[in-house]
C-alpha cells in the first residue's frame, strides 16, 4: 500500500509537470507564430519602401528603408567602430556625417569596412568622396545596441558599439552648429546571401545586411508545437499504464 501511494504521488507530479510543459510549449509556439506574421508584414513594408523612387527630397514623410543615391559632402570628421569582418579579416566600420545636396541637414553614414591596419588617409578619402548611396534606417532600428563613448586611439576616435544616439552626441560636440537627422545611411548594396564578392580592391568596402530578413520564426513555432504534442502523448500514455497497475 505504501509503494502504491508513492507511485501515485509520482504519477501526479509527472502529470502536473507535463501539463505545465504543454501550456508553456503552446504559448511559445503561438508567440513564434505571431513573430512570423510580424516579420512578414515588416518585410513587405521594407520591400515597398525600397521599391519607391530614390530619395531626392527632404519633404518625404517616412525615410525608413528608403534608398538614397545623392551627391553631397562629408564632414571633416570620422569615427571607427570595431568588430566588422570582411573575408574573415577583422576591421572597422568607418562612420562619418554626410549632407545630401537636397538637404540642409547631415546624416550619420556607415561608409563601409576598412581593415584594422588601414594605411590610407581617411580625411583625404572623405574629401574626395562626394556621393552617399545606400539605405536609410531610423535610429529606432538600432535601439537594442548598447550605448558607447568614443576613445581616442592612434589619432582615431573609436566607439565600442554602433549606437546612433551616442554617435550623434559625439558629432554634435564636434559640430555644434549643424543639424543631424535621426537616420543612418548604410552605404553600399544589400548583401542578401551573407557573402561578399571575393575580389574587391576598394579602400572602403560597403555593404549592408538587414537583420529583419530570413529569421526562422515559423521553424521555431513548429518545434515548440512539436514538443507540445510529444508532451501530450506522454500525458495520455500515463493514464492506461497507471490504471492497469492499479488493477
């Protein structure tokens, strides 16, 4: 009788655990399914924005994910953000300010990748470069990035992370009279496959990858629902086995 009571208590404990697991797996599956629908809607919005004409006026209502290809001028200042790789070679993201010809304001621009041991004059490069081409993203798209402060190293100001608000404050300290919009230009073209053309002799290699594409939320949802079904199967199997043991 004592053994039977112990088995019954163990059975109830397992059943409660399985019920808890079923509920959690179901909620996680629904959450990932909702995330999948949100990503589809966001992806459709991004595609519609990218397909619109090249941005050539400051009067557009929504700059988010709009393409830009404009002549303009770069500010005589730059910062570097480490941790960017090209062909398995670590380097920096070259960040500066760019003012398109159609605007009175400047935009933070990620001009592209440069190697850690770069051996060219960045100020000369920015002075000669008179184009800003890429995609515009709002500061809100980088809200999960950690704040950072610039540190002077080897005559260059280096930020640990790409945090637009921190960068804006830094540039405003250097140029207090200019207006900087809350948008970032990611220079270059989209790299959808995650690989860059191997042969590239440019001093600054420009490309961008949107983090909103190809996220496997539906796969995660299927996994969670599968675990839920497995838990239900174990729960159902407990009933006949325990009932037979009682007989």
